[in-house]
C-alpha cells in the first residue's frame, strides 16, 4: 500500500500541524513485537482494526513527517527515509517518491523551513535531511537549523546505525559540514508553543514533542510507541528499542501523564487517522480515535 501525499491537518490553539506521508506498509507485527499475534491481541482487535491492523493481523506502519507552523516558524518533525537511500528493508530502500513536492504543496517548500527536528537518529527519521544531487548528499533544507539531541549525538556520533543504513555519512555529516546543526537538550523549546520532552529508551536521546497553545495540547510520540498496540502492551519487547527496560518505564510514565487527559496524541508511525486519545481500559490503556 502506498498513500503518499499531503493528508490530515490539526489545529492546536494557534498552531497548525499537518502530516505528509512518505510510505505506508503492512508488516507482520513480529517485525517489531515478538509477542504479538492474533491470539495475544484478541482482546484488542476491536479497537485496533481496521485502522491499525489489517484482517490478517498485519500492522499498518506509516512513515510520515509532521509539519508544525508556530509563531511564524515552519518546523518539520522527522524526515522519513528519503529518496535513493539504501536500507536493509525492501519496502523502504531506494525510494523515488515525490515527497518534496508534497511538502511544498503543504506550505513547506524546502527553502522556507526554519527548523528540522529529528526525534532520534534512526534511518526512517533522518532520510530527507539530505538528498542526492550529482552523486553528493546535499542538505535538503538550506535555510533551516537542524536540531539534534546532544544526548542522541553523544551516543551515535562516530557510530553506524544498527541497520547499516549509512545514516551518519549520508544524512548527518553533510549537515555538520554545512554548519547547519544545533545540538540541543532533550527539553529544548523551539518556540513558546513547541517544546521537546525527553522520552528515552527507544534510543538514549529520544524525544517526543509537545505542542501547547491557548489551553490546547498535542504530543508527537516519536518511536516511544511504534504502534497503538503499545498502549495496551507497554511491557512487550519492541525489537528496535535500544534499552527495553527504560523504554517500558518511559511508556508507562507517558501514559500516566497523558492518559485520560485532553492531550491529542499524534503517532509518528500510526496509520491514518494517526491522532487520538489515550484512554484507560481496566488496568491497561487503549487508543481512541
Ligand atoms: Zn521509526
């Protein structure tokens, strides 16, 4: 399935948030959650299907960017896989999408972006940091500051990502060479309305993004929750987490903080409709769209 293009817009007070999709795929849930099956999810199928699980029990996994307009600034949260990048997953490698024209259609031509925030430095969050031109990786957003968590860079700097995706060489080093990177703390404020929230575990410097304006609030999860099933099963191993114990603790804390509250949750890999509320369900939680 491929539903790339501009879709879905939210208003949080004065802040506008849009989502541009690069790619949506159906993957076996065991790719990320070894415990997941139609049997172990039987109590959750009613709210997971059809938006987040298909009939065969495959997860819908969306790769998209969130575009935030706040206080006159254009902010991109996560930059997907990118074109021409070689990654060891057939559905995401060597892409040739029209992602940049979809960004422009959504009001984000690449020259007009002010901030690029990567929630963490896995390949599917940094890809469009650069694009290939005449055999060289060029910063896609020449007038932006690229915000990279200092803790995250401490961990990844000089190290290759576990997926062998040449992330540092192709998506980070060209930005450093062009002096476009600001290393920021995990509670950094981008504008008065948009701030980072430390949510470690998936990676050491992983952040979520909180948006607050005129008494309304939204939170972008990042990969703290790869899929809504994580709300019901926060302790299940997620094979992409670097520190599973810390990720589990962070998920529980996040749900205590935002669960049964007014905050709109925007999932970084949640397929459409992508947004919803965390609601308690017995001694667990589920996602209500
Ligand atoms: Zn991801």
